[in-house]
C-alpha cells in the first residue's frame, strides 16, 4: 500500500481492487501492482424484447463462459488491461437458423490513463481495441460475425462513508466503433459498493447499452441489465465473488438471466 498513497486514499484503493470485473475501475493501479480475475458464468433466455420493448419473442439462448481479466500498473498513471476467455453459445429464435459455437470470446487490449485525482474522487480515460472471434461479437448478429473494433471512454469514481461503512460509486461511459458495417454502440455503466463487514463487500451494477441500425441489416437495439453481487476475502489479497444478472428492459435484445462466480488475486 505504500505506493498507493500517491494516487488515492487507502480506502479508495481497497474499494478499487474489489470493484466488479465487468468494466475497469476508474482508479489506476500503482506501477508494478495488478490483479487477475477468473470468472465462470452462465446465461439463459427463453424470450427476447421486441422493437417496442415487449418481451414477446420466444427465444432459446444459452451461454457458458470462462474468462480471464488482467490489469497491471504500467506506471503510476497508466494501467494496462487484457481480457479474453472461452465461451459456448447457442441461439435459436424465430426466422433464423439455430446457431451454436464453442471458441475464444472477443479479446480486448486497453489502457487507462489517470486524469484527475483527489483524496475522494478520481477521473480517468480509457481506450482499447477488441478483436472479434468465433462467438458472440455483435449483439443480434450471426455468431462469428464482426471484426476489429475500437473503444474510447471516460470513468469517474468517488469514495466515502455511508452510515459508518466504507462505500464507493463509479460511472463509465464509452463509445465502441465497430468495423465491417456493424452498428456502433454507446454504453453507460454505474457501479456502487459498500463494505458492511471487514471481509465482505456488496455491489450493485447497472449496464445500459444502445446500438444503432446496422448497414448489414441488423436493427437498432437497447438493453438495461442489473447485476447485484457480493465478495468475501477468504485470504489476504484473495477474494471470491458471487453474483446474479438480469436484463430488465430492452428493445431487440435478449431478456436473459445469469449467474457468475469470480476468483480474485491481487499482487
């Protein structure tokens, strides 16, 4: 923790290290420090939201994923991020042939740059490149379609205390630019966390995504997913995380529900 004090308070660093893995935290990592997160997840859907937002389209969707997320402090202001995994996906919906594949999931390389920091808040920028693979690269598109995409965004986080408990909140807004005539996408994610006990943290996340009409003929889409989870520190610098996810609203999107377990290792 000695190096961390030059960036943010110890409280903020602690909350950052155990922020949810789905999206990078706003806080940078001190040079030479990092973390790995291995996640196993399963998602299912029996219906999809139509263009009007009604969950009226019968759908078979199953996805099992094993993912590695790794980030490392390159300097005290730059953090590198890599994520990839293996996934099995099956989709069957009206008017389309059954699709099923097993292979490498979309792989991302990104860098996060500290912009502003204080004792209780931080602002960062992040950019990355995403390489499409054989699975689910573009929402609503045929499996395996999609190429090399680029993403740029901003993150802001704040830490403090609520009713005597350590807590934090952060927001991440990003724009993904897709190649090959596929729809660009705008994302807005919010994460909140509180530590009710020394070894326990509780998180609540919201993920919103909006894709435009595709030149390839795929329709515009919207979705809002909610994800509660909790982590337990079973050893110093080791945590296990359990959580649920559910898409609560959408347009031309799956109404999916999922569960996940993650194992965290900080160094």
